[in-house]
C-alpha cells in the first residue's frame, strides 16, 4: 500500500491524473540478431507478428547498442550508463557499483510498478541483486501476477536466437521445430550474405539458420502480444521490442560495426499515450538511439524522473535528438582488444587502441562456430580474398571510417582519404570528448582495476572518487590515444613511463612496444623500459617486458613476463599469458611456465590462452579445455 500511495503522488506530480492513466510497459527482447525483419526492408524475413507491430507503432532504424556483446550491453541497459564508465565492460567481469547507482526498475517499483523479468540478467554486478531489482526474476516472472489495477513493467527475453542456436545443431532444431515448410529458408537464395564471409555452403547454412531463428522468435513475440490483447490490456500497454546486439556470427557479435551493434527497435504506443510518439503509426524514425537510452525512456513513460547520473536519455515525444551514438569493445572472454566507436547517421569512426592484434583473435567460443571454422580453413588454404581478406589480416588500422550509405558492410576504410579528413576530425574529436566525459575506465588494465576498486569503494569510483580525477582521465585518454600514433608520440610515451599513475605508465610502455623496431634506438627508451620491469604494478612490468622482447631477444624481460603468470592477481596472469602467446617463438624458452599454468590457474581464460600458446609451440592441435 505504501508503494501504491507513493506511486499516486509521483504520477500526480508528473501530470498523470489517476493510477489508471499510467501505462503498462512490455519489453520483448531477443539475443544476437540484427534488423533482419520485414519492417526493416529485408525481403527474405518471415516476421509477420513484429511486422504488424511496426505497422501500428514506430520502427527506429538507427538504434545501436553500446557494445557488440550481451553482458556489457545489458549492464548499460539496466543502469542507463555506459559499461566502460561503471566498470562492467569486460565480458564476465563482476563490478562493484556505488550505492547510489541503482538499476532503473528499482525506481519503477518505488513508483508502484510491478516489475518482472523472464529471465535474462547478465548485468556483471552482484549488488544490487535480482531480487532487489525485480518483483520476480525467473521463469515465473509475468505481469499477470500483479495486484489488481497495478501497472506493470514486464521483460520477456528469447534465448533461441543466441549464437549457440546457430552453432549447435540440436539447439537450432529444437528452436525451429515448429516452423512450417513455408517458413524455411533456401540458403542459396539468400543474397544478403555479407561479403566478408567465405561464400560456402556451410557459411550459407549458418546465415539461413539466423533467419529461421528470427522467425521462431517472431512467433514467441506474437504469443506475448496476443496475451496482452486477450487480457484486455492492448489499449493500456506500451510495447517495446529490441535486441541486445547484432548477429551471432564472426565480425558481427563482439565487434562494433553495424553488423554487431545495429539492432531492431520497435515501439507501439496505444492511442492515449501518443504524446510520446515520434512518428505517426507505421512510419520509420531515423533518429539515433543508443541502448543506454532504453531505461530513461521507460522511466519517462512511467512518469518517473530520470536520474541526473544516467548517460542515457529519453528519445520519445519531443525529446531532442542525439548527434552521435557510442560503443566500446573490451575483453571478450579470454582476449583483450580495446576499441571505441562513434557513429552519426551516416558515418562510423573506430579507434583501435591495440592495432597490432588481429581482428580474429583466437577465442574459444567463436572458434567452435561453423562460419569461423570456414574462415580459418580459407586462411590456411590462402584462399581468402576481397572483403574477407580485410578481416583476416594480422593487424588492424589505427583508425577506421566508413560511409554507411555507400558502404553498408563497412569494408571501404576512408580514414586515409583526404576527402573525408574533416569528417574524420569531427568524429575523432567527438570520441575523445566522450571518453573524457564518461571517464573511460576501460583504458585501465584489468589487473589495475581489481587492485584499486577495494580502496575506491566501487569500480566506478576509481575515476570518479571524492577527489577530482579529471587530470588523470585526460592524461590516461591522451596517452592511450598516443600509444598507436608512432614515432611522433615517442617523447610523450617516454614521459608517461614516469607518470605517477600506473595506468598511464602502462600505456607509455605499450606504445613504445607497439613500435618496437623504431623505439629500440630511440634515446632513453630501452633504459626507461628496463626500469619499468621493476614497476610496482604488474601491468606495467608486463607491458615493458613485451616492448623489450619485441625490440630484441631479451631473456630478462621475458622472465619478468613469465613470472607475472605466478603472481596473486589473476588478471595480471591473464595479461602475461596473452603477451607470451603473442610472442610466439619468442616465448619458447618459457614453455614450461606456460605448461605449468595449465595446471595451476583457476581462471579458465588463463588456461585457454596458455593452452593455445603451448599447442602452437609444440605444433599440436588446439584442444582448449
């Protein structure tokens, strides 16, 4: 009763006259799918239920997620904050949130809403727990159990579209078992196969499965919509459909291109809530939307004030439109690859902070997929050509710029084209300012994050504590950017090695190591890196060891990296294992350290990296535990 009374006061202040005026809100979410729907113009899509919803609502054609993978995205959705600001950016990490940072359904519950989630969480933090966030979170979560007259916010997530539904024959058959013959796809007729995949029957089978899983999801969504209608709640319920990121295939899921971040978003508004519509029913809205905006939009619909700390904003009604959307990639399972992205309605800019790493780093989970196996097969045969060859390269360009109107698959990098220099500068500046604004904690090595969060009290507080950290945020962002800019940055990188913060020192060593051949004879570089081998921070020691090993055969530096695999910080052990793996033959003399790590490491990611490194050195097949 207290909650219902509070809700009446809240909504009276927000302009709602009665409890009955408050909308129900239904979220229908899917995993691992892009906008392959009829309402989005895909001629192969068989999606009648959601096509009908779009006819009665609005399709937002420029909706993007803040990452190309589920858990970091979902942490951003539930908090309304970018994952690389609050520390939930690494896949399967466990950040500590500040006490004041509450997932948005908690505000809804305080306002009298009945909030359920069936049943995906994946938030990457333990506290607050799901029982604090939701009235019910699990298979029994359903709006029908609310009190009479109580408005609801209900989330239903479909797991069948997950990448495992493509990779696993049994799951694919189970999810699609009720499809009719007319709902099946002919893989040979699918002319939407991206040009960066080998065009083989096996790859086409995966692409076909993607479509059929989406059709199965459409039936799931249709059942949820029909439940609303059967209960007489159609005219009281706002329905929002979205996906947590793009297609569950290589160069899509986990990546920041449109293939990994462009998602379908449809919102249906009953007549009495049309003040929140941005188009007439059945029309498309091309305004930019980021997934961190979803929560603030729901709070606004419910008449709840959006907290000032949220990065997301409501995009409905008369809200001002975004100029840019942003994205971040960080550790994906066992591999780090720091990438940042900014996109306007036409152009996407990406900054590769670790350009020496290949696009297709070896990661256990995607390597099991048939499409990834076909890519590896083509690489081994030397038959990768055209657009596919771009993403099988052993390193990446520092900057990428794409014109999405002319190049929807993002294969023609315009970053070096002088015609687009002005656009490049604009987006590069926007990205840098965003990183400063949010405090990009993803630029701090994970081993340093875990070492600092206890004293800080929360992961977010590492860069947003009681004292002003703006100088550190600027220094960190600037030096991380400089680390991929070559010889012109050497003076700054050398100075960074004596900076009072280890994260800045880390990027100084990393930048010199990125250009090891040129840096090897740069005055003072070797001496400063040798000194850094004794740094208090393991991330700095590892980065300095990497740099010196890349400059020449350096047993002392190699031993420092190998010894880091024995330290107390598990993420430092992973960082060290990755460096040894990347050194290839250069790590042969510490093979026993890698082998010992297979038995001594409780962290499965360290085991996976060490296992690959060992097998590569021994010339055996990779059999990752």
